[in-house]
C-alpha cells in the first residue's frame, strides 16, 4: 500500500467511512499484522498523551496539580498497557455483540476496520494538538467535532463489517459494547485492587 493510497483512504474515511471500511476489508490484510498495528497505535497514542500530560503538569497552578495526579503522569507505561488491553478487548466484544445482534462479520473484518480507525484517530488527534497550540481558542471545538465524527465513523464501520445495512443495529452494537467493556474493565480493576490490598 503506497503513501498515495493511504492518503486517499484517509480522506475517504473522513468523508465516507462506510466506503473506506469496505475497501479496508477487501484488502484481506494478515491478522497478525493487524494485531501488531492495533497494539502499536494504541501504545504510541497513550505514550504521546502521557507526554502531553507531563508538559501540562509543569506549572504550579491547580490544573497542573490535577495533571500530576493523573495516571498518565504518574504511570504512563501502565496507562499504555491498559489502553492496549482496552483496544484488544474492544475488538472481541464488538465482534461478539455484533454477531449476537444478527451480524455476519468475522473477527478479521472487525479487527481491520477498528485498527484503521485507531490509526486515523491518532492522526486527527495529532493534528488537533498542533492546531490547538496555534489556535487554542478553537481546540475545544475541534475536539467536539472529532468526537461526533468518531461516533459516526465507528457506527459506519461496524455496519460494513457486520453487513447489517442498518445503522441503528450498528449503533446498538457500539452502545452495548461500550457498556460491556466498561463493566468488564471495572470488575478487572476491582479484582486487581483487591488482590494488591490482600497481599499488602
């Protein structure tokens, strides 16, 4: 895949994520490569976010103190590991919930579109950070626009991956999956905390 192809696919994802998702799936990319790409993007995104938190915590004001207390500042490697786990778990949950709701998508399809979305989101976040430094007054608006676009893109990509042809079903998969991942991670963190408390 050439740089020109990636650029065209990136722009298509911004304008028509369903069409971009269909192209991604048709490439039949190797599963091992997709898992590696998903892991790499997740970890790099987390580490860059942690680096930004380190910079934000330089001052002595209340905001800087809040940043210093965040996991991104105090334990960036643990944050990266947790983000990687969340990304991997999300792929399995999105595939499983989608098939429960009548979808026909395979794990490879869901993995392919979600990995690509992670990569596109990373580029958009980097762009927002750079533009936010130049135009700080617009940073909040740009983040809001990206969040709205992200929800639309996820629903569109899930619709393609599971062959729903029904955006409402795809939206239902997203909602149920987010709840499932949130509850699952909460239980996991609770068990880990209880284990550490018991050992200490």
